């Protein structure tokens, strides 16, 4: 049998990763590092390559719907933050925390399959204000971030004097995105973003909605091969006929190529099997044939 050679696609526009034990450590042992990327004026697809502060790691106690008992919680769980399940049937799932007390957290929605004894962690959400910080407050006024929702609507936010505002001009610095989710940045001028945070060492599930715009990225700022690539991770979950589109990173957002998934393999327009590896903070657009959750592999 002849094995068809794979074509390797790499998108790493000026990204640098540093993982060093010399940096301050959080409650967890995930290494802390930074990722820098240079963005051109115009339209760019961006995802967050590193996690926020990990406030807590432990085991779930009694799970009653959206309320999860936890022992040894911090005196005050910082918000906005989310629970990330790292073991058990629900491993990879995330949910925003809406309230907490000394012994439990209440989630925005219950997590199917979460059980007593499963490992979880509480992680700070990445907010629009963190984009401002990553740019060292260099974003030009009038730059816009658009977030696409699962119901195929979108919300846009504009920055003025380093504050983000929604369409009604309400301050929106606290709007957040989950790991693996991407945004569209329409920049009025070039900028450099330096993300600082925890390198993700656990897989994360990303929801993909049929009929909606899904801007997503890996949670890995390096370029793995094989099963750890974003391409293989998506292909393992997507139905035949689902597509993945790569766009240029020059601010023009022109279509590079669209790949189609069949039987767990990506094919280019000439129907050549293709391995797709895209390093975060670059993002891609996925059009699934059916709504599904795809698991993004950990950075290592």
C-alpha cells in the first residue's frame, strides 16, 4: 500500500514561547511563560495562547446541578473566572463561575458528567482588558474586536483611550473569551501583543456550532505534529464535509485555503491529504457539518 505523503502547513507569524521555572508560579505547577505576536493594521484572527492565573486545583465534592462543593477554596474566588475539569468523564469541559462561598462554587450552567472526585481547577478568564495590557496600551483608538456567538450573532467592541466599549458605548473591559475561542481584531494600526500566563498542560473542549461562524485556535503556542495538531484534534470530532479555512496574517484577511474533512483526514482543494498545524495565537475558521465539542490537546 502506498502511503500518501502529508503536506505540512505552519502559521507562526513571529511567535516566541518561553516556559521557565524562573518565573513566578501559581497554585498549580503549570509553567509560566510569554508569547509575542506582531499584528498588522487591518483584520486579524487571534486566540489566547496562555491561561490566566490558576487560583485553585483540587477534587470536586458533591455536584448538585450547577453547584460544586470544593474543599480548600481561596477566601475569595476572583471573578470573572471559570472551572476547568481535568479528569473524569467531563475532562476538558469549562464553565463560568457566577458566585462562590467558602465551600462551593455556582456555575453559569451545570457540566454534564462532572462527578465527585473529578479533578478541577479554577482559572481567571481572559478579558478584553487583557488585550489592552498585552499591547502595552498601544492599540489605536477605533480598533474593534468582534466575538462570534453560537447562535450566529456577533458582538463588537471598540477601544478608545485604552477602554473597550460595546455598541451602546458601555464600558466592556470585563468581556471575556474561553480558552480555544478566537476573536476578530480590526486594527487601526499595527501592534505587538505579548501574552503572559500559564502554559496549558490539560486538554480543553471547544464548542463548534453548525451554521455559525466558529473562530478558534489551539491552546498550544508551539507547532506540534500528528495527533497533537489542531488539524488532527478537529478531524477526530468533525463530521465528513466539515471545513477549516486559513486566512492571511497581513491584515487583509484573504483566504489562504479551505480544507475539507473526510474520515478523519483533511484534504486540500486538490484532494491531497494535509496535516494542519497552527500555533496559537493564530486562529482559524471552522464550519462543522453538525454541532460538536472538539478537544484541543494540551501544549504538552
